[in-house]
C-alpha cells in the first residue's frame, strides 16, 4: 500500500503555490484536484493503477 511522503507532499504543495503566484489559477486548481484524488486513493487503501488518475505534472 502506498504511503504519503511528507517531504514530497510539501514539494508538491510548493509547486502549486508557485503556479498560483505565476497567475495560472486554472493549472493550480487542476494540480490540487490531482493531488486530492491521489491522497483520497491512498486514504481508501487503493493501489494506483496506470491510467486510473491523471498523471501529475511533477511525475516524470
């Protein structure tokens, strides 16, 4: 089961804040929705399958 890495979560939140400061509100909201979906999936104990959720912009 996946776990939440606090440092990775903080970096992702920082990325969203940078996007907001840059003025791209639509992208920031989209990134928050992706992050929320991933966190909810982890909270439900679901394994994330490729294609289940949109790929996060910070995932390469």
